[in-house]
C-alpha cells in the first residue's frame, strides 16, 4: 500500500501523558474512537503500576519497601519489570531499571513539569547504579526483590511497552492499521502492507523534521539529550543516565533513532546506543538494526538499511 | 543301597540362621537405597534453590528448578502484522520486518527525544 495514498485516509488523535506528547494515527477513520479508548485505558493501566511520581503506584510500593525482602506484585508490574530486565540483559546493562536513585540525585525526583524550570543543587560525584542484576524476579510467586538501597525507574521501557500494547490491541480489535507515538517512541501494527509516514528529529515536537521516512509494522524510537534537560544548580543535566557513573550520559551522540521489530526493542537499542557512545554503530549493525545517529556537532551517520541522506 | 542320613535338627537351625542373615542384608540394602534416593533428591532441590538465588535479575521458579532468563510475552506487537516477530519477548533485539524507506510526503508525527 502506497504511503502517500494511505496518508490521505488516516485520522490522527492527540493527547498528553507523562509530560509528553501522545499521538495515535489509524488507517481506518472509523476506528478512531475505539482506538482512542484503548489508548487511554492502556495509559491509565501503566500509570497505575509504573509511574514513579504517583505515590499510590505499584512501583512505588516496591520502591518504598526497602527491606530487601520479596514483594508480591501484579502480573502487569511483573511483566513490565521483566521487559526492563530483558532490556538490561540484552544491552550489557546499558539500559538499567535501577537508575531511580541516580535520577533523584540530579533532581529528577518529581514530575518533569516541576523539574524543567531547574532545581537547586550540585552535580554529585560518580556513583554506579546498583545494577539490574540486583533485581530478582520470581515468576511463580509473582514477587520482586530489590536491594534495600535500590529505586527502580521504568520510564523508557514502560513507555515503549505501552505503545506496543496499544498498537497490538487496536489492530486486534478494529482491524485498522495503527501507529502509536508516546513521546516519539512509535509502535505500528496492522496488515502486512500498512505504512505510515513519520518524521525523524532531535525532539518529538519538532515542526520541521530534517528527515522523513515510511515505516511498517514494528517499532521506531529516538533517544537523545535534546529533551528532558534542566539545570541542576548551574549544571545542565538530562534524563539519560549512564549506569556506570550514575550521571547523565556525556557521549558523542545527540540523538539516536532505531527501527526494530517492536517499540520496546527500538527504544532499548536507541537508549543503549546513547550510553555506549562510539561503539554504538557497530553494536547496532551486528544486530541488523537500521539506525540514524546524530553527533553532538550535528554530523549524521546511518547504520544498516537506514535510508541515509534521504530527506523529505 | 545306601540311604543318606536325614538332615539333623542342627542343620535346620543353621538354615534358619542363614535366612535371617539374608533378610538382614536385604533390609540393610533397602535402607541404603532409600537413604541414597532421599539424599539425591535433597541435593538436587538444594542445588536448584541455590542457583535460583545465585543468578539475580532472572526469574526463579519455586518448584526447585534452576532459574531461567525472563521471557516476557508482553513486549511483542501483534503477531498478525508483519511486525509480529517475537520482539520484546525473545533473547535478542529483533530487526524490523520492513526497513524504513525514504518519503517525500509531510509527516503527521515525529520520532524524537521527549
């Protein structure tokens, strides 16, 4: 199906969640209401279990326990934690769910809307995060055990997982092709030939993206330092943490965009690439993941089958 | 023709003793076998329990089997579309079924950091 002709028939729905832009595009306009309903249900579902800034979230019940003892959790939270640990395992720990305390140390201990104006403080000394290997999941008992000094943050993978769930559910229930974008992390599902036109930029609210591509079923995610940054005292900091130092990533990349079989995998790879630094292109190529990487100085590199140099 | 003498009472008593010794030996063998079986089962269960806690970050089953890597089923998109590879649930990061292609038309949504 040609992307241009599809574009004429799509319907877009937009809202906000988790301090970011949420967009839904369906190829069958008649599916819009049902798709929006599914979207909000899944956003609420994930918010209840994994929002670190919601006092009554299930994740905070785990984080507040701080006893080192197994904590019973719902199947939803267990699955979300399992996805986070899988991401960590597949990236050598570059994407780690135990960065919660590191984020708090640089001021990101409340909703981003309250952090973005800047927070008082000083850049802390490097301190490695506890590490995903300290998280123990017992599938049969549906429990999780973390160290007494560990705070879990599921921000990246939980958002991508939600996008995948929404896309999957919308297609299953309506038969419509669907694109779900949660802060620029996208999941697409639908008939094999469904395609959506998307822009690729440093930030997801860019008005004039420098590159435009079509994507089919699967995922596309962008990680970068162009958003969710603030001043900690006089130090500019951002939300991408290097687990080895517990401090914001300071590598060569400004933005990394990756296409993968799911939004979770795309997000995992793009976030890991930001943490890895220079080895990222080789790491992505070895996994057959098409990617676009932008250096801090603006130079762009492509990996695999990414349509390098093509602009919309 | 010489008829052999009938066994005496002392010989009968000797047979009874040998039977008792045989039974006692069998009892000892049975006890030994049972002990070895119980000890083996306990060793397997103990080893499995140790392993389930020795590999953190992984799920562990409480039935005594060694821990195994988490294989969540929730990260994958629908299997009905071509994106329905086992992404999110497999042991590798899965590439897309279709690679991005250049486009000329306006983009309704943008992938970027948020």
